[in-house]
């Protein structure tokens, strides 16, 4: 009787673990896909405190920019108290102009004059960025399919593969976040752009930039992917121990 009760409790715990494993994997994959396919990683507002020598076409309304890993969009508008809302409304603005960002965290402006060394460093950074994103997203999506197969078949090998892919993909996405934070806070790209625009557009040029909602969703997705990967490995070990437990029960 006691053995049957323990076996029943073990079965319930196994089902609960399967549920949280699948839930964590689904939430992590969903958050990462939404984060990396939307264009709100970086939000910025460009404005002029004084008109200076700027052409008439460049004076007046501030320029809003929202940038993701694939697209960079700019439009003119008015600064409101709820400044985040205007970025969502800008999608329907007729003045919005979008260009490819090419999975590159560093904005490329036509007016920039870069040296050969700076270009080489940017290419290396861009290469790491693209590799981490491509491998990370691919691994997380593949891990989701393997997780479905593991839950339906109960195979420990599929569970181990899904766990390894979730952990590896989550760590690669974590590297992407670190690279983005290092670029945003540790380099002078935005400061150089502001100085260049101050001399080109107006002396009172002001740039305000901050992380957007797409960036905020990425750490949540990374956390759930790492959690799901860890739970998959726990389940894999439990599934491999099950035959041994059944043999012991038969001998008793």
C-alpha cells in the first residue's frame, strides 16, 4: 500500500513537472520570437532646441525612431506626456520611413565617416551578432518541437536533446542581450551621432534614446528557456530511472 502511494505521488509530480516544463518552453519561445521580430528594441527622439542653420525641411517637429533587429523606422510627430504611445501610433503615420537594419545593433548613418579599423571592428561585431541570433532562435524553435515529441513519447533521449537545445539557445540569446547592452551603454556610437548631427542639423540637437518593450521581453524569454532546459534535463534523468524503479518493484 505504501509503495503504491509513493508511486502515485511520483506520477503526479512527474505530470506537474512535465506541465511546467512545457509551459516554460512555450512562454520562453513565444517571448523570444515576439521580441526578435518586432521593431521596438531601441526608441529615440531627435529634436532641436534651436533652429541654427538647418534647412526649413529639417526644422519643426521632432523625429521619432524605433529600431529592431530587422527594421529601423523614423517619423515626425509631437512630444506627448505618454511618449511611448506615439511610437505605436507612428506605425499608421504617413510620414514613417522604414529601412532594413540587417540584424545590426549599431545604427549606420550616411553622414558617418568611419575609418578602416572602425569598419573592421563593426563587421566583427555584426558577425557575432548575426551568428548568435540565428543559432539561438533556431535552437529554441527546434527544442520546442523536440519537447512536444518527448512529452508524447516519453523518450529520455528526446527530452535530453530538447533540454540541451533550450539551454544552449537561451545562453546564446543572453549573449545577444549582453552585446546590445554593451553597445548601448559601453560605446560612444550614439554620442558620436549626436555630435555629428549638432554640427550638421542644428547646434541645439538633442537625442534621447532608451530601451523599448521588445528589448524588455527578451530577458523574460531567456529566463523561461533556461528554466525549461533545466527541467527537461531533470525529466530526462527521471525517465532513465523509471525502468530501474519498476524492476525493483517487481522483485519485491
